[in-house]
C-alpha cells in the first residue's frame, strides 16, 4: 500500500496574496485540487493524507467531497498538523499514517503548490521503490553554475553536468523513511530543507529519475501568472 502526503500548510508569502497560495483559485478550483487529482487518478496510490492548517480543512474537505471526485473522496484519509518547518510537517503526517494504517509500503510526498504533477510522474516514483529506498525526480542544470561563499564574488565554477535540480513528488519506503526522520529528532530535523535530505543522511539508496519541466512549484507572483496562463490557455 502506498500513501501520498500532500503538503498544504505553508503561508506562501512570496506570492503576496491575502490567502496561502495553495488555496488560490486556478481555473475554477483551489490550486490544491489540481495537485490532488493525479494522486486520486493513480492506481498506485491507495490513500492521501493532507497537511493543512485547521482554518482551511473544512474548505478542502468540502471540495474533495463535492462534485465529481469519487476516487479522491475514497482515498482521502484525513489531515495532519503543520509543523515548525516543512520537514516537521512531513513527520507529523508520517506519524499519523503509522498510527492509523497497516501494511504501508511506500510514501510519496508532494507540494500542494505544484499543480502540474502527472499520474506518470507519480507512478514512476513509486515503481522505482521496487529496487531502491527512495526516488527523486530531477532536472539537469542548463545554466552555468558558480559557488560563492560571500554572495559577492565567484569562488568556484561548478561542473553543471554533476548538478541537478530536485523536484517533487519524492517517494520512499515508508518504514525506512520514518526511521530516518526519527533519528533527526528533536533538533536536527528543524534544519532540513528538502524531503530527500533525511534519507541521504541515513544512508538510504535514493535513485534520481527524469523530472518534468512543467511540474514547477508556484512560489512567486510570476509563477502564479504562468500557472493561470497554462490552465486557461
């Protein structure tokens, strides 16, 4: 059994909106609904756990249970509390899944602010768990990349052939990933920036798979405008 964790607890301050970006309407639906649909459609995903502030749960649940969302309604497991940082939000969801479900083989983590994920992206991540502890979609670096200690002058030119940009969703074998996060408690987990970092620190085997250029994260107002253009185009 594979469970998806959808992260919708952030504030999205860089979009400069009155509401968190994941709840902004895109083409007639909240952004999170666009992100949820491929997980509902994937035959490899058995359940969906959403991390969201209590203020938004009623709205999310009403959209999940309303309209033509039978598979999403069936797969929806419940809500988890946002944590002090992104990784603590993930850990809260992992704990809730561990206490409520048995036989969980894999977990796949995605941001509600990535509305263009596809079923193919999801399934490829989960299929990779047959041979690896984890899977992360990546994009090769196209630009020349430099390293600077001060942020004011170039210290080193990096080999862009060895540098990749990570995306979501990221998938992991559930038990191993839960243990990797528990090993970082209580303080080290607050320093984690990306979902794959605890797995790497624990020595897990995380495979890189081809990413999807369209699966961008809505972070700025420009990203939001781009998302609207794609959906309304």
